[in-house]
């Protein structure tokens, strides 16, 4: 299977408008890109002043396109309520005609994005919250009866419909074993922090040992100036081009999008 190409877009500043994001997604589809994924942040330091809601952006992308895969990349599940997230994900899967991918992780508190709003700052606790939240979330997304009372989440005698298929990609930094093991039980691994394409060989070997299900996606992202050719056919099923986060110029972004993969 050939490597698919997508865009990994920060909806910040010049792109902090779901209408603009929808326009870019339509242009991306026309230019031959395979996916359009948006960052999920509430804050991103002093250099970013405006941020759009990724869920509204995903709805705009779904309405403006017919072929692109789309989704938040990635949502910190520990700051979300899994039952609300399940409703949002299912609705976007229906709206997009089955093109929605849910990217999840523990989140990062490097600019106080979590602790500044009273969310959990300890990454080990967030890891446990992610594992427990995934149990609740995936049960609800499958339309199964869920009766869960845990340390962090409660869902008593719940069963959600509709229950469309929603692939889940989990994110983690290269070399960190826990996120990779967690991802291997789902549909894909969005790996952060690869130094070069040779790292994909080590990653692929580690994943083989974990034996993920057939069709498992390995996703990497590159800066626009990086040569994607070096990364293709090296074990990644998706190579994304990163747009952002800083000093975004709409005309420059349009040029990257319209140039195609």
C-alpha cells in the first residue's frame, strides 16, 4: 500500500477561522491531498494570539470535502469527558460519511495549557486517565452497553447511538514505549519527534513485536521544507506536512496547499 499524504494544520492566527479552514480543505482535496487534520489546543504561548475550535473546523472540512480523511490531531483525552467526546466523534463520522479519524493523547502542559485551566498536570496521572477514558469512549463508540465507575470517569448503564466506525490514532513521542504499546491496541500511531527516516526502521521493528492488527496506520509529520521523498515507503502509511504553529501567512499556506503532495 502506498504512503498517503496529508496536511497537519494549526488553526491559529491567520487560520483561526473555520471558514478559512474549510476553504483550505476544499483546495487541498482538489490538489490531491489525502487528509486534512487540525491541531487541538486552547493555548499555545505568547506567539499565538487566536485559536479556532478544532471540532468546528472538522465540521467545516467535512462539509466542504468528499474524499479527504479528517480529524483532530490530537485531542488530549484527559481534559475531556469521554461521553461528550463520543457524541462529537460519532456525529462527525456521520457528517463526513465515514471519513473521520479521532487522534488522542495525554496532552502536554508545556505552556500551562492544562494546569492553567485546572486540568491534571501530572503526565503519569494523565496516562492513567487516557487508558480509563479510552475504555469508556470505545465502548460508547461501538454502541455497546457501558457500565463503568472508575477512578476518573463514570458511565452508568449507557448505550449510545448512532455508532459509526471511528478509527482511533494515539500519539506519542519516539522512544517512549508506553504510548506505542497503547497505540498498538488501536488503529494507528502518530509518532512525534523522529530525527530522520531511519528511525522508522526501529519503530517498525518495535511495532512488529507488539503485533498490531492489520491495517494499522503509522503517521509522521514533516515541516514544509523537509523532503517527503526520504520518508515514503519506509514503513509510514501517512506522511503529513505540518502547517504552523507560528507566524502563519494565509497566502503562503495557500501556496503549500495548492501545490499538492
